[in-house]
């Protein structure tokens, strides 16, 4: 399917279904009824114009596989529906409040669908066209949305989206590498943008994006590694800057940056084990993982903690089955998607990192034979599907 379609045929079918359900609930509000009618007519017209998408027809996931996964407590079709209809509620407070984060949101949704083997159901051409609009050729960076200034976080996510859409050739790799290099500071750290805030997240984003562009040579890697090591604390963890409190999110960015930058051996094996202990102590009574001592468990730490343990080759130090149960309990039974904790509303961020957690725990692989459902497994360092890191020849180290 080609053309100006922003939503695929399949997502229109789902939107129509959702709107029809909403209309039933709001039967008394005549005005709303006519609004829904107009939208539904428009969607029907669009689908007549475009016809069924190839993605829908080529979707190789059988009803048997869907049923087998549901028996295991994984609601595949609800998650698919959740991601495909993400962009329809543009009038909600959440949509407006997260406008500046759109680049990351699109990546999380797209990559979640890719892990589930459903990427082709996304409007890939339109996503690439939108990413191009967020590019600033004058400095080589990408903003979080159209008309937003360039920033390291969004530049990495834009490069990742282009990689997922097989569209990396479109961008001038040297120009983007220059944007990133320009943000490296004298101490090896990276600022997020021209305003100069420094944070270990930006080092990870810089190195991950440069690796994808095959331009790691553009920055001073030994200095970047030394800065990360300077952010290590006595408990084995890492913070956002030197002397900042250890936090699982920052630990992932620091371990990931050292893994990409070839700096893991700057820390002794004994000291890495101190970190592994700190990480496995993040498992709470609920089976979920928290990000710091005394905090509640949250699905996203399934990723930050597990990916770090994976680089340290210590995933077996936590109870995998209890964590799997925790993530499955965080699925939203009504709308699909995964939330931060049980009985909360699903969102795209926790949906993506929950799926990544299930992938790293081997949930899908374990049941591959009886479900017939094969996911694209996630790379624990790059947070990209392994087939993508393989295709790009990306390298990362383990302890
Ligand atoms: Zn979270």
C-alpha cells in the first residue's frame, strides 16, 4: 500500500471498532454521535481508496498462535491494537503533555511492533517523512517533534527509527556525527544540546547513534569511557554525573556506553560483581524490579536492570519466572498495552520495555514450540531488534 495514508487499513479498522464502542457508551450525546459518524465515514472512504494493506494480509501470526499465547496470559492482539491506535487521541492531556517526546514515543511503538513481527502494519513511509521533518540540516541534529530544537536524545531515537525503517541512507552520516561530536565536553562527557546540560544518558545516546552510523571514530572514546567510570559509586552503581545517586536507569546507560565504547575492562570483575549484587537486590516481593532501594517495582526496570545484568552475564541472579509473572500482570486487560505496575493504565513506554523484558527473560523463546510464535529478540545493549544490530554489524562487549 502506498499513498498519503497516515494510518494503515488495519489501524482504520481498529479505530472504527473503537469509535463504534465509544459511541455505544455515549448514545445519549447526539452531538458526539454525529462527530463519530463523520469520522467513521471518513475512515471508510479512506479504506475504499487504499484497499487492504500488505501488512494485514501478510501477517503470519495464526489464530492458533494468538490463542496459545492468550492461554499463557499474553494478550498479543490487544497490544497490537493498543500500538496501532496510539495516535488517535490527539485531544487528550497526555498527548499534549508529551508532545516534545514524540520521537521517543514513535520509536517505542514502532520497535514494539517490530519485536512482535508486525512492523509492516505501521505507516512506515509516513513515519520516515515525519522524522525527516524533525531534522535540522543546519546543525545535523533532530528535534523531538517538528519545530523542536535538536537534542541528543531525539537524535539517537531518530537514527534508530531510520534504522528500523531501512532509511539510514537518507541522512548525511557525517553531518549527524558532527552534531554529536560538537556536544562532547573537555572531560569526555556529552551535553544534551547547545544549552549544556550533562548527563550519562547523553553519552549512551551519542555512542549508540554513532555506532549505528558507523562513525564512532568521530568522538574521543577513551575520554568518554573515563567520564563514565568517574560516575561510578561505592555501591557499584552509576549516577547521572559524578557523585550522583546510583539509579538503575543510569546504570543501563553507563554499562551500555562502556559496552559500545570498549571500556568495560576499566572496571575490575570484582567491582562488576558488586554492581550485579546491587542490581539483583532490586527484585521486590512482587517479583518486579525497582530502580533504587526503598522504591516500588516498575515494569520499565525490567529493562534497565535486566539489560545491565545481561552485559554482566548475571541474569540468572534474579528469579526470572517471578519477574515474567509480574510483567504479565501489568498488561492492561481493557485497552491492551503494558503499564508500570498492576492495575494501572498501559502506555507505550512501559509496553515497549515490558516486551523487551519478556524477550530478555526468554518468555517467547521458551514457548516458541507450543505457540508457533517467534518474536524478534532484543539486543540488550542497543535496545534494537537483534536482526537490525546484526544487519548493521554493530558490536558491543560483555563483561
Ligand atoms: Zn517506569
